[in-house]
C-alpha cells in the first residue's frame, strides 16, 4: 500500500511556507490529523476489499482513489466515506482522554472536520450527499445534482473569500477544488457510460428491482436491477 501513496506538490509548497513563517509545528499537527482521517477511509476500504489505486496526501486533506466498479453497494461506499471523519473524531476523543485538551489540536480538528463535510467534490460531504441521493433518484441525476451543488458552494466560498480577504493558502485550496469540480463535470457522461457498461459486463447480485417504461437508461438506479417495458414486452438491462 505504501507504494501507492503520493505526496502532492502542493503539500511541499505549504510545508515550505510553514517553515518560512515559523509555523512548521502547526503544519505537522495539521498533517497528522489529515493522515489519521485518510487512514479511516483506507482501513474501511481494505475491510470491504476495495482496490486502492493511489492515495494522494494534500496539505488540507487526503484523496484515496479507488480502482473499483461504480456499482459496488451504496452501504459499502457510505461506510468507507464516513470512516474518515469518524476515525478523526475517535483520535481527538482518545487524545483528549490521555493528554487533556489542546486548543491548537482542537482548532485544527474542527477545521479539517468541517471543511471535509462541505458538499464540494471531492470532499466527503459531497460524496455523502451523492450516496444519499442515490437511494432516491437515479445515478445520473444524483451525480449531476452533486456537481451543481458543488459549483454553487464554491461560488459562495469565492465571494466570501474576497469579502473577508482570506489568505493565499485558502485561495490555493479553492483553486484545487475548482479544478476537481470541473474535471467531474467534464467526465459526467463518461462516468455515466461506465456505470451502464459495468451492468453489461458484470452480473451484480442486486435483490431490488425497478421497472422503467421505455429505454430511458438515465432513469437507472444504483443497487437495483431494472426491467424495461418497451412495445408491450419486458427487456433486461443487458438487452438495452
């Protein structure tokens, strides 16, 4: 697994800034919390036997990229996603229990936790919202809605950053998130086609069923098998 861990160039830039400004100790504490947060995702993924492609360590969070099908059960992905924040909360609780409260660690813990639950791709908040939406609306619509919500939140963050004149590092973080949102939007159709093509290649053991009238594949859900009612007969997913 360690061979798949990559330290992003941005991480070194912020580390250098922290040394020059005399904040290297704070940077190390911040980085430790990030590693613990990401370890929660990784341990849960290993438990469910998800294939990890690479782990990218950034100065404001980690990014674990999986080499998995999009049709893995929603509950597995949900647990993998929430295990990041939960492991961070557990670490904070245990640290306070052993060493007592530390204002610096408390501030960084809440900053990272609140930042990661923002509904912006690729943060945990956006993934959680997307997974919850997948329970009630189609895969295509849930993915598109989460992207649009990410755009709205990032615009609000940009406006606030100009009003309150937030520091340079925060602008770098926003720039990184904008790039990720743009990439997700650009690949929206590709991701949806991958979702469909997996249904043709693999026989997923879904227990739940939905009937779709016509050949509207954009109405397909995660965790469901579908029957398409066309010209007074039922067609299987693979036929469509």
